[in-house]
């Protein structure tokens, strides 16, 4: 019913959007000096904001056509190397005719299936393809998958990750951003239980809900407080005609987007108020920056209902993975079987979606990973989005991931020998370590006071 109401509202607002576009064009095309009058600029800006808030955003493109490799501009070609019912595996192929044959580490970037498209990780991709042979999961909108193509749940998600890793072969490094952290860790455990020769060389989990009992956020509390029947009644809808997935039960993307925007409603309201002011002032840079972000943020996809409900129950309500009760195809997922995969976790200090410590819990679940292959990093001053995108990711997080990948890669080439000192892994502590200001001069050492009558040391013959 929610979906039909949403579609009806979209259709009813269509004439108003057309009228807003026509009015904006009329204000912009009027001869001088009319377009430069304050009333004309205000009307044009209001029409632009209204049209942007009420239109439907389609799937964006990655739009990555080139990259820099050691200062050399290299063309990049996007290609589909494997396709499944609910996902395509994309490869960003760097032109060997320009850069030559490179043997960079293979990286599988697992994008979240949580309402937004994989293009949300455009910044992550753009930074990683410089020095890595990068692949990414491109999840398909559930409303575009015909009902007869079958269902998709959390077990299928785990199978997809394992199949992609096997397709890429040994020495593949997996990066999971946010929601897929749990299925990525489970897939690694299942492959380890089977002693699969294609087990990932490393697994990087970024802002993922491994154990949501730690520092629960509003999202975690909502999932915990409501029974699974509440979610099935209130947020699950069927895809209406004439979409290809007609009659498929889904968790609509617009429902999740509404929840996310409600969590930060004041910030989004201020952003659009600033957009209006920028349009009136003619600040093109601010307008372009706003539209670039929101064209990505407002583009949402539907999730299969069975996948969404199983994720809520398994991850957020039962805490099955940290409790050791998670099942996959009738088998218990045993993370202690992981021995050949290095584990790295990255968290944001101000993450309001995945609380501090939730991703770090993965280290405690994998005690048999060598002590020098546990990596844990908290990025100060960033929220959830900053963990995988933005300046801090480019300058502080990505270099650490790069170093870890190459350290593990070198170690595997040496046949598993240690390549650095095995430092003990330190778990997250509630109190901060003492901050030492490097600008302060060191305190002078106290002078030794010689006791009276103390004999001088003499050299023995």
C-alpha cells in the first residue's frame, strides 16, 4: 500500500514539476534586466529546489574514465565480468597500452545493499583503482527483477560473495563497506571451513555492524525494539505495475531514505535552504556541489523483502554472528576457522549509524588469525560516510589499507613467513590514551646526587 501511495503521489506531482520547469525557464530566458531582478531570481531558485525535491532519481553512473598511476594519466574502462540475477561484478580496467602490465593486488569491493546504489562508493573506487586491480559488486534494483527469477536472502548474499572471490581466484583482497561486513565475514568463515583454496588473502571491514550490542545507535535501537512482525507489516510492500518486478515483495528504497533523512532532518533542511540562497546569489560552485551529493544520496533502490527481514533478525535482533549461532545453508558459521585471512577493521569516531566498537568485534571472533595480521584503526573526526569517502579516507584511511594489503601480499609470496614484528593486538578501551604534545620540549632528567663517602669506581688490573 505504501508503494502505491508513493507512485500515486509521484504521478500527481508530475504536472507541478513541469510547471516549475517552465516557470524557471521563463524567468531565466527573460531579456535583461528582468532576470537580474531579485523577484525573478527568487522564483527561479524556488522552482529549481521544488523540482529537485520532488523528482525521482535514476541510477547514477560511476563516470570514472581515467585515473592517475604514478602521475601518468591512464584511461579506465568499466566492464561487466560476471553477472547474476541480483548483482553484476564490475571491473575497472586500466589501459595496459598506456600503463603497461601491472601486477597490483586484486581487490573485491563489496558495496552495501542497503538502499543506495554501488555508485555511492565512487570516491572509494576512484582512490583504489590507482594502485589496485579493482572489482566491485553492482547490486540490481529488486523492482527491476521479474518475480519468476527467484528470491534473494542473506544466504544468497553470502554465496554471491564466495562465488565472486572464487571467480577472481587466490590472493584476492576483500573490502566490505557497512552492511556487507557481516555476510563478508560469514563468507570468509564458510570458505575457511571448507578449506577453500581461494580464501581471501585479507578482509577489510569498514563501519560494519558485526556486533550491534556495542554502543548501539538509533538505527540499532529501532531494529531491537520492534518485533520482526512489525517490520513485515509496516515497511514491506509489493512492487506495483508496470515495473519489471511487479508483485515482488520488497523493502522500498524510499522508505529507507525517509528514515535516514528523518534522522538528520535539520541538516538536510539547512542544506536545501543554503541551496536556495546559492541559486539566488549565483554561486555556481556551491550549487554544483550540493546537486552532486544529493543526486547520489536521493537515488535509491528496493531490497528483496526476504533479504531485509533476515538481515534485521540475524544481525540486529539475534546478534547471531557474535553469539556463534549464525547458520548458513544448515551449517553453523564458525569464524574460528579463519586462519589464512588477515582481518582489518576501520571505524569512524563520530559514526551515528554503526557505533564505535561494533566493527572491531570481528577481531575477537577470529582468534586463530595470526596476531600480526590483525589491523584496527579508528579515524578521528569522521562519521559513517567519512569512513569510506572524502578527504580523510583519501589521506589517512586508504593509505593504511594499501599498506596492509601489500604487507599481506608480500607475506603470502614468501610462503607465510613473518615480515614484521608481531605486535600484540590491542582491543578498544573506553578511556583514551594519554595525548603527548610533540611540540613540548622533553622534561630534563634529574641529576644524580652523589652520596658522601661514595667511592669512585676504579679499573681493576
